[in-house]
């Protein structure tokens, strides 16, 4: 069937439609532009030409440690000026310090998320607290857990690059690298941190890093330095357990025994110390003393798996 000629005149029909639509679209665009400029949308979105809200009482509230008040005051400013660098930064700082004092997991996580959101926005609009903002942001990422360690590292390194260095800055980077299994990089930051901080915990951490790198001589050196420094029984116990393990692996069984006996004195409820003593005595070919120590471990902790296997060997 042959269609009517008008059916093929699509070009003319389209041109007619365009003739009507173009003026309508033009009018709509003009109205939209007028509204955007009248409402200062570009300024509100991008900060260009926006009148910045004064920080008001934020610095004083922050110095007083009134974190809830800081958040409330910052929110008030942000309602008028959503990209106020000072308000975003103070809100991020206050949210972080609220988070570290919060025991509830969900509330803590929400506060850390608010910290990250506020400080990332603050960085985009050139916060006046550049290095400090990166430092707090790095700590917030670190507390979020292992899936955020790379971001914690980059934020902390950015903080250092901007000249903002705290006593624990290099330690946070080192721990993050260690958790990612990059012990060589971690060690470099720990040794840098040691120049400013010779704490027992840092010495122990360096020893553990050398241990993970299978550099036992260096590990022993730092574990011994830890013992000379610390007054903390928990730190002392960790160092002595690792020394006992290294000595036992080397065949220095009397040195291993000495460390484990010291642990048993420090912590009379350490089933693990007695279990490990039993293992050392077994290596010394002294089955009587070995079984006595495994029994001691079970008296302290009847569910100790290793001691149960050794004291109650499977029947053949």
C-alpha cells in the first residue's frame, strides 16, 4: 500500500516542532539562571564569593573541651554556610574526640564517619588547620580498621609533609604498615619515632617487628631493652614470652626456662607460662618436670588446649 505523501514530510514536521520548543526552552533556561543567581547557588556549592561565617565561639568551646557544644555550634554555622572551613574542621575534631571516648560500637563508628566526612570537606575548601586536620583524619581512618589503613597512612604522611608532626605520628604510620604486612616500611617509621619517644611500648613494638622480619638478633636486643625500661607487667610478660620462644628455637633452653619462670612469678595465673615450661623441659629430655608443668597449666586453666594434648596423649 502506498502511504499518503504527507507521511514522508517528517522533516517539515520536526522543524515545526523545533520552532515551538526552542523559544520555550530558552525561556525556561533564562528563568533557571535567574533563580540560581538569586539564590547564590554557585556560592553555596563551591564557596566562590560566599560570605564566610565567623567561627564565633568555636575556638573557645574547643579549648574548653566542650565537644558536644562544638558540634552544635558548628552545625549552626554550617546551616548558613555549608562549606565553612573552620566549622567543618572544628566539627570533625569534636566528632573524633567524642568517638574515642565512646564505648558503644555503633555510636563510635557513626562519630568516626562524621569526623571523616567533615574533615574531607574541610580539606576541599582549604581548612586553616591543614596539617592538623590530616593528622586527625589519619587517626580516624586508623580506628575504622584494617580496610582503612592505606587511607590512614596517606593522611598521616600528608600531615607530616605539611610540617605537622606529633609524638605518635610516625608510630601510627608504622603500625598501619605493620598491620598490612609491610614490616620494612613499618620499621623505618618506628625507628624515626624512637628518636622522640623511647617508651617501653615502642621498644616492644620494634622488637615484635624485627621478630616478624625473622631478624631474631635485633628482636632480642629490643626485647631486652624493653625489659630494662618497662614497669608494666603486661609489656614485660609479652617481651619475656617472645624471648623464651626465640631462645627455645635456638636451643638456648636454660635462657628460655629463665624467662618463663620469671613470667610465672609475674603472673601466677599464667597457664601459658607453665605450658611453655613443660615444652622446654620436654626438649631437655626431662618428662617428669614437663608433665608437672603441663599439669600446673591445667590446674590454672582446665581448657588449655596445648596442655591437654600433652598431658593426656591420645591412646594408640
